[in-house]
C-alpha cells in the first residue's frame, strides 16, 4: 500500500504548543518583519524519515509565506504549517509558541534505492489470504 501523504493530524499534534526556535519577536525569513504573539505565521517543519521529532526550519509572515513546498530534502519529510503565535509563560520566563496548527502542504522524498517495508511479512499475509 502506498502512503505518500503524511498524517496531518499527527503533525499538527506534534507542532501544537511547540516553542518557536529564535527570538522574541520571531522574524520572517524573507522580509525580516517582526512576528509577535497573536499574529499568524507559517512554519516549515522537517524531520528525517523514520525519526519522530519535527524540527522548525523556517518561519514566514503571511505575506511572504510559501503556499506549497517547492522542493524536499532527500530522505526527509517536509511540511508547511500555518499557525498562530501565542505566548507561553512559566514564571519568570516567557516564550513564543505555535498554536492552532493547520498543515497546508506535505512532501516526502524517499531514497529510491531502499525501502524499509518488510516485504517478506507482506508476502506471507497475501499467501495466507488465499488469493
Ligand atoms: Zn515577511
């Protein structure tokens, strides 16, 4: 079975509440505009295929945000996620975090030379099914 769509709900769950990686305010990658609490933004998050943790690798203001992924890193999964920026606070620290994530595009570029599907197990199941 092919699954070239990543699980959006799982990605959104992983991103919700994530602390943004840079400063307060964050700055748009393209125009340098300030991104504060309460503003919408778009994140690019990526992870190596097979890993569980998504890393935030890009942030844009709504004007500059890409609407689709133009390229994907081989062996990695890329996602564009629209978020709203919220303030997190745990005295005495404050930070900016992503809330209300909404995945708008995903891409997954697999190494063509390999697969980690257990072909033997799949064939066994087919045989047992009596096709
Ligand atoms: Zn911008």
